[in-house]
C-alpha cells in the first residue's frame, strides 16, 4: 500500500493487487474521515484505518462508493455501521450483479466478508458543510459519481478519468463527454481517478479529446500495443451501439 498526501487534507492510498494500481481516497476533515471506495475487501480497509488512527486519531467515518464496479466496493462490509453513500443506481446494480462479479473475480478478494450495499443513495447531488460536494457524473458507468473537495480544489473522478485513454463500457458517450466538460468548468487544481496517479486537468482534456474523436469517427493513431487493445475494444463497443441504433 502506497500512501500519498494530497493538498492539506487528502490522503491517497494505492494498492497493487490488480493489473492496474487502484486507489482509495480519504478526505481528512476535522471531525470526519470521508473514505472514497473500499477496494477488494476488509484487509486493505483495516490497513487504512490503522494508518488513519495512528496519524490522526479516531474519527467518525463516512464512506462513498464512486460506482458499483467490484474493484471499488468489496470492503463496504467493514463500514456497515457507518453511512455508505452512492448513487441510487449503484445500489441497484450491486443488488442485481454483485454476486455474479463476486464469483467471477473470487480469487481477487482481500479479506472479503460479505457484499454490503450503500445505505444512503441520491440522484443528483449531496453537499457537506465540510466543503465536500458529491454529484452524479455518468460516464464510465450510469451510476458514476464524483467528489469535489472545495477546500483543496481536488476532484476525485472515480473511473471517469483513465490514463491514457478511457475504457468505455456504458453507451452514453455524449453524456460522458458532458461530464468531462463539467469537470473542466469546475477548474479543480488536482484530478484523481480510481486507477490514476495524482493528475492535473490535462488527463481530463485528453480523455475528452479521445472520446470526441471516437464519436465523430475520426481516425485515431495509437502506437502503444497495450493502449491499442483498449482502443479496439472501445471501437467495437461503439460499433455495437451504432448497429443497435440502426435496428
Ligand atoms: Zn475500477
């Protein structure tokens, strides 16, 4: 587990059990830890809690799930007596598909105990007096939400930003571009994704640029083989949407 301090009150925990680094972000306010995503189970959450208590003491905890993908929610059970917040569609999706993904990726569990769904959901936006705003931001998935820390001007984007190009798995690409446009209007200094490093607005601009080109059917030159795989999968996904539309 890597630990990186971000701004005056952000702590980025990064784990390496999957093919790509995966983040849990904590906003350490005076009375409350806002814990964004819960990774693969209770073991990493215990490590995070130990770190927080050792450095900053015991505080109330509020958990936020950026979206329903399995690599971000399996540690929810560790916080089941606390507030766990998500978009309403996130809860629906975990109830519908959670067991399936649990079976499919079972070997990646890290101290997994049970699936726990969020106990507070919303549609558009929640604001906390600590200077934290959580808002619906569909893109990577229909249920994706983002967390804006106004004190440090940090936007935590979940899997809506990816390096170097986004992986598309939800059909509303125009909506995805709109979300990235909104991100840029917020004028945050720092952007962090579920699998990125600490970034600036460049990653948002280049992800947006890629999606715009893809949607217009412009040719996109990609040399790196590992990125080509993602790009080809995106192109196929787009073709399948277009052929569905024609039917
Ligand atoms: Zn992810």
